């Protein structure tokens, strides 16, 4: 009897799984169809110079699909997750058809440090937009005059610790109307160096993403104005067509924010990793016992050490002011440890509530955002 049940169960399951396979295959064909349509959208946008990222369209489409999902008893979050993932695919696909060239009569672009990863990304995006791009790197300076001759835009993307030196030593003889820009993650000093070296248009840019993004859709580029903004307005427009969001900032404010957003954050991640290493923590077993949040946290720490130490040293050592931010953090850590050692549980709760109040509406918003991330961390587990 039991055996029969098992056989029946097996047969039922097989049947249902065949049907599921069929539905998944249909989904696959629908995906192909959607990708083909998106490719056509890409071509239309390319011709007209319409930005790759269309936030209003996305919001209205998501709202409609969520409502329709609810009507047929499908989780609205499910369709939203799927559509967001599909749109990420769209950004990549639309990129391949290229982008409208906003400035036709620019002359060529020179990327100083074009062999670096960010330099390569900008070379790719500018080339996809029809610009002629040359690169100049450490060993090419003997040809500098020829390379810069007729340039309409020069973008400096060399390590932070040599940026100002390269600007002051090498970029004083650019064509008069050439735009001089940089991609450094601090802005005050490079901007001052560029304004000093070059009398024409100057702009400081800070792309707030790593070079491995795939697409610039929804990525932020901070812009610090230097001189003659009307001359480089087209460049900001061009980046918007790539999908980027332009955020204007004053250089000093930007640099101050970077002390927390980059230097302190990366430094504490570095110390976290250093601590695990010194404690000889067994990552394998930590992962076994890990909740999704811990796995995500470990991934955030671990990913740092898969990258170039020089890059992080550049960011952490770039500003004196970062040391104050990091010292303050250490002081707070010490105070909290004293509270812990004193067994002052009530104080912990009081401080916790104080911080929660300070976070205000951001706390529940972050909880909501991180829930989706944690679920994807769990989805990615295999075996
Ligand atoms: O409708 C568009 O403008 C598209 O580019 C297509 C699409 C999508 O995949 O549906 C992709 C990106 C946009 O941000 C919005 C929607």
C-alpha cells in the first residue's frame, strides 16, 4: 500500500514538474520576446537621444503590474522583483546599440589614465556615443603634444595621490576651449589644480560607482562646477543619456561627506577583516552558522579584499579630515565598550532609542530595502 502511494506520489510529482517545465519554457520565450522589444526601444532612444533610464515609466509600469498581480492573487512583490531584474537586463541591452552623440563638433577626447578600469569604462561609454577617444598613460608622455592637439575634452583618471601633480605638471598647455575634467573621489584639491593649470572650462566629476557596473543606469555622478559650465553642459546631458543621475555638489561639502561615506566606511571594513584574520576565524564554519544578514555583511567585508589595496589606500589616505571621522568612531566604540563592561544594559537601550529616533523614517525604510536584499542572499544559496 505504502509502496503504491510512493509510486503514485512519484508519478504525480513527475507530471506536475513536466507542466512546470512547460510554463518555464514559455516564460523563457516571453523573455526573449521582451528582450527583442527592448532592443527596439534602445534603437529609438539612441536615435532621439532619450535617456536609457525612464523612472516615471518604471514607476507607472510597476504600479499597474502590482495591481494586476493582486487581482489574480499573485504577490505584487514577486512581479516587482521580476520586472526590476528584467529592467536591469534592459539597461545592458539598450547600451549595446550605442548612444546619441550630444556634442558633434567636439574634437577628440583624451583620457589621462585610460588604462585604468574607470578610464576604460569612460572610454567605452564615450566610444559607444560616437566620440573619438585617445588615451594617455604613464609611458606616453613623450607624445603628449600630438595627443592633446585638437582635443575637446580631457578627462583625468589617475590615482588620487598623483592627480594634482599630473594636472599641474602635464596639463598646462591644453587647447584654449578644451574642457578639463577629472574623476577623482575627492574634489577640492583636484578642482583647484585644474583651475590653476587650465584657463578654459573645468569640471570636477565623481562617479559614485565602481568600474564593474555594466551599465550607468541609476548610478550617481557628482558634479562640482569649476569654470564655464555652459561649455560642458553637453557632457552632463551625455551622462544622463547613459542613464546616470547627476548630483550637483559643492566640492567642500562633497569631500566632507566622503570622509564618512568612503574613508571611514572602508577603514572600518578593513579593520573588520583584519580582526577576523587575526582571530583566525574559520570562514567556512562562520558561513555555516550565518544568518542571511551575517552572510551579506561578510560578503561586504570579503569583497573589499578581492580588490586593489592601492585603490583603497588612495581613498582612505586622501584626506587628513578622514582621520578625525575615524577617531570619533573609535571614541564612540570605546564609550560603548565601557558601557558594556559596566553591564549597563539600561544605558544601551536608551542609546539605542536615541539613535532610532535620530534615524527617524529612514530606519523602517532601510529595514524594508534590506529585506529584499536578504531574501536574494538566501535565494543565491545552493545545495
Ligand atoms: O520603456 C522604456 O523606456 C525602456 O527603456 C524599457 C524599460 C523596460 O525594460 O521596461 C527599461 C528601462 C527604462 O527605465 C524603463 C523601461
